[in-house]
C-alpha cells in the first residue's frame, strides 16, 4: 500500500452575506475543477467597506487534495 501525497492550493472565496458563505463559495467553486479534495484551512479573513458598511466578506483558503 503506497503512502498518499497531497497538494495544497490557495483560493479566495467571497460573499456579500458572511464569512461562512465566503468559505462555502470558495470550496464549491474549487470543487468544479478539482477532485479528491480532503480538507481546507482558513488562513485569512477580510472584507471590503463601501459607504461605511460591510460590502463583501473575503476568506483566503488553502485546500488540500489527493494527487493521483
């Protein structure tokens, strides 16, 4: 049985609703082109402000997936 090897990529998910939705959006979009995703880690949370109000939530994610 061979040991498993993983690769990590970094993506930024966004949402106008919440950090949680931004995370889910980032993972969902990555899943459109990647297979074998196993885990994610949130490495940064930030957002943008327009007219003194939160305009967008942004989450930088590292996503790990199995290398075939």
